[in-house]
């Protein structure tokens, strides 16, 4: 069933000194399957797996953006169209 799930990635900008708390909150969201702290333009990268693209959007809006300390997000949707 995992092969049929939609995959998304969100790049997060976090307000200073909130990185650890946001990281911990993100790990509690069931659809967030990976959380990676970053150095550079963004502070955290998350991988999201859900039943469809709309669900990924809802997770980003209702669960990730609403997390205290998250200032901005950029969401990318994965595709399998390049696979044979």
C-alpha cells in the first residue's frame, strides 16, 4: 500500500531558538516520516507520506504551519513519472 501513497517534502523556516521544539513536534505527526535539520536557507526538511496530494496539503496547513515557531514553508510534491 505504501507504493500508492503520495509523497511530499516541506522546507521550513523556523524562528530563532525554536528549532528543537519544532523538530520534536514534527516527529509526533504520524504522516511525517522523516525530519532533517538543515544549514542554509531553510532550517528543517520534512518528508510527508499520505494517501493523496490533498491530504499532504492539509497536513502542511493544519499540522505543520500551525506549529509554534514555524515562520514559512515551501512544499514540494514528489512524482514517480520518471520511473520506468
